[in-house]
C-alpha cells in the first residue's frame, strides 16, 4: 500500500462498527447526525480524571483502555499513537524553550566526499520534483532550510515505502527491514550510508525530529509483509498511523508552527496526524480494486460484515447498494479527518501552510471523484484532472494566507 506522503489529532472516537449499523437503519438513511458522535475528539486522553486547562475549561476524559477476554487491560491504537504525539510535542517544546531558532549543527560528513551535502539536498529536490510535482511546487514558498529538510524527509519516506511497494518488493524480507532500521539508527547518529542518507542525517540533526515516527513507518512496512486483512478499525488505524500518520509527525517540526499561534503544540501535531490518516484512508478508498487484485483488503472486516458485504464481493468487484452505503460511510469518515486536519494546518508557519493546504484540498477532491464514479472504485480509478487541480490550487493558496486562530488554548 502506497504511503500518503504528506502531513497530518488523535482520532479518539472513530466508529467501532456499532454506530455504523445505526447509520444504516431506517430506510437506508446513511447518516443521522443526531446519533453520530464526532469522529475526532478534541478532548485530552489520559487515564485519570478531567484535565483542568489554563482558561478554566475542563476536558472530559475518555478511556483508551480495553479489556481482553482474559481480563488483561491493554491500550487502544489511538492511545499508543497519542503517546508518540506527546513525545514529539515535548521534544519541540524543549527546543522552543532553548532557542528561538533551530541550532545549526556542523555539516554531516557524507561517505566519499565531505563536500557533497548541498548536492545531496539537490538530489532530494530532484526526486521530489519528479514524483510529487504539486507538493514540490508548494515547498518553493518555504524558507530554503525548511524546503531542503522537507525534501530529505520525503525521499526517506519514499525509499522506505518502495521497499515493499517498489520493483524489488518481492525480494524484501523482515531481515531486510531490520537492516533498514539499523541504517536509520546510523542516520540519527550522524553516520549516513550514502548521499541521500546524508541529507536525512543533516535534517534530523538540525530540527527537533524524534526517531519514533521513522521507526513506525518501517513497522508499517513489516505489517505489509505479514498481513493483508484487518479485523476492525482499531487495527487499521494503527496501520494507517504507521504508513502515513508518521509522515505528519516528521513534518511539523520542519514546517514549523507560526510564532503568533495560540494553539497547543500537541493539537498541531494531532492535526498533522489527522491529515496523514485522511490521506491514507483516501488512498485506500481510491485503490480498493487495485489492492484486491493483489490479494489485499485494507477495509475493516467487521464493518464490511455489518454492511452485508464479504471479501468475495470485493474480489468480484460488485458495485451494489450495500457497497454504496458502505462507501458513503467510509468517505464521511475520511472527510471528518480532513475537517480535523484543517484546525492544525492554519497554525503552521506562514511559509509552510501552502503545501499542507494543497495536499488537503487535492486529496479531499479524490473523494468527490469516487462519488462521481458512483462508488465504482473496482474498475474506475478516481483522480483529480489537471484542470480541477488548476482551479483547486489557488483556493489552497488563498487558505494558506489566513493567519492562525486568535483563540487561546493550552500553553505550549
């Protein structure tokens, strides 16, 4: 499954199947807003009582602990991911307290030639321009330092994704991914293996980026080697985080939060995570037929069953009323993630908002194209035409000019 390569609040209240069935009742009316809970909660997740904020508002608490049949308690995927969000946000806060600007470290030596760092970044830019034209256009508005760094992150993510989705994917084993993770450790320790690693190593040394999201993406590749079916949303959410939400966590520290923003660091990272999840879910809905031909189904098995569908329906490519109802719900879910992501995109530094808005606006339009195809994502690939992109990009640019909200939230 291709990674949604660009960025991304911990979705704490996504349907577990029960509300899905509620929405199908009463004359196939798909969505009843009076019964449907918010997809993404703005509440802080913790294990204790309510959290008192600086403005006196108390956040209610939602438990993220599940009990197994044996009585053992375990965390949901959302809580596991939120812990990573908190870790990355804390890293950024420490950096912000220590300096107003990112400390510039000595150049990372690149094997074979100590002077190849600028060439390494240039090569990353070429790769980004070749494979992500719209996103690359958006990076042109960023500062040179941030632009080079986001190129390096993009290239590392693409190389990682191609381990299991590229031309040599059939030769990739768990041991190969273990070696790639060891190589990642070297990148973070200033020991790059090649030129492109050198750009990544320099980037992570100059920006407050934690290694955990990078490890998470590699874990997502391991999941692709191990399995091609997912029982429920919780399992899929963890997979989506690994292969796409991680990109958001990598990117925010580089894109930067606007100095005038009053949002909490955690909320911006949560929104970045939401955009990654939304993009990946959109990828999955667009590529149902393509994935099925490879024997893969990235849809929750319990929700398919509750909608009266089976894997056989997917492999046969049957576009029925049941499938349309199921797809309407999944598209609604993706749009709720996009809605949550908007709350964080607006808080990014002014020079970094355009590429994030472009990603959000264009990916959201893929959902419109699926609907236009009458939900036939088995034999018709939903894509946004060049003319529609030309119309959408000025809208994204206009949105990027809107300054951060003035509402005071928790202090960073």
